[in-house]
C-alpha cells in the first residue's frame, strides 16, 4: 500500500510508547495525572457535558485519580478510535463496554497511544463511568493504520447508534492523514475520509487531532473548518508551531517529556487508594 494511504497517531513525540501506560518490569499500570494548573480547563471541559455541575467537580477533584464507586451517570457513550486499549488497566477495565479491532492484530493495545488517550478521557468523566467507553482499534503496533479501516470505524459508530438505545454521543480521534486534492493541493474537507466524518457528525460529536505539522491540518480534522459542521472539533495544542491549525486548543496532551505527570494507580477497582 502506498505511504499516502496510511493514517498515523498524532502526538508530540513520534508516538506514545507502551511504557507510558504500563511498566513491564513491575507489572504496574500508570495514569496521566494533570498538574493543578490544569484544573480550571478540565473543569470547563467537564461542564460542557449535560447533567454536570461545578459543585460535583470540586468535590470529586481530590479523588480524580483514585478508584471509587462514585458512578458517572450522564447518559451516552464515548468512542475512542485509536490503537486499542490495555483492557486490564485498573482505571479502564470497568469502563469498557466494547472493543472492536479493525487491524487484525487483536483488541489489546500494543502501542500505548490508545490507552493514554483513554486515560485522559477519564479526566472529564468524574467517578467511575461503568461501561461507558467503546474502543475501536484502527492503528497497529507501529502507530499506523489504513484510511479504509478508519472509514469503516466511523460507519460502525453510525450503525451502532441505529441499533442501540444508548447512543455514542462523542468520539475521540487522535490520528489522521494529510490527504491531497489533485495530488498537490491540501484537502478542502471533502476527501472520502472527511466526508465520512461529516456523515458521522450528524449524530456524534467528533474531537479530532489537528495534526503534527505547524499550520497544516490533517484529515479528518480539516472537515471542522466547513461552515456547516460545528460537530467536528479540530483539537490543536496551544503552541501551533508544533501542531496543525485547529478550532479548539487543548493542554491535556501528555508525552514522554511530561512523564513526571504519570503516576502509579492501584490495582483493585472500586477501592480508594
């Protein structure tokens, strides 16, 4: 397959190594722990979800990285389209409703990127969101996948919502590809991948990584700039000298340089550490 057909995960460091989520030497798991300075931003993201309130956030903040049975009750599911997930991770195993593999490698995350993205998702889902996460694996151990499989994953979500009472309400795609028009011009948001995202965004809000090249937005994030599609959010970093142009700036990305913000988590779900 030509190089131009591959999607890649988006990160600050050439990919999230599995060691950021799991320490093979000790058999212990890690989770990203945000600095106190991120509290305000995380709170604002949390309050964007229906049925949330500031008092609940303030009460739960000290326990954000402790495993409690304070169940997240906001309706709707989240999908993460990435490299899979470490299903045994104590902060995630009670959250998983379904894992679907499109790569042929199996459900488990052998890269680490998908697990890290899922752990960051926990920062806006206070308490223990039982069975609220659907993981769609489109990226393999090498950090790459095919556009075809990503389009299939988007279609899978639409089909899931058509068949199930509790729908997927939002999805996180920290991956993309730099598609071209006429072999030269940047995509204008109408390539097959962007079109599939637009179709999916009719019923599911998509948070898509803007990309790793300064000022250049990857697909399907480019669809976020179409005037009629506010349901697609292109998430970039505050310093756009290291990221593509986006419609939302986020500081919740973690990489190897921020390893001190990763901490061990307890291995017993439901038990406060």
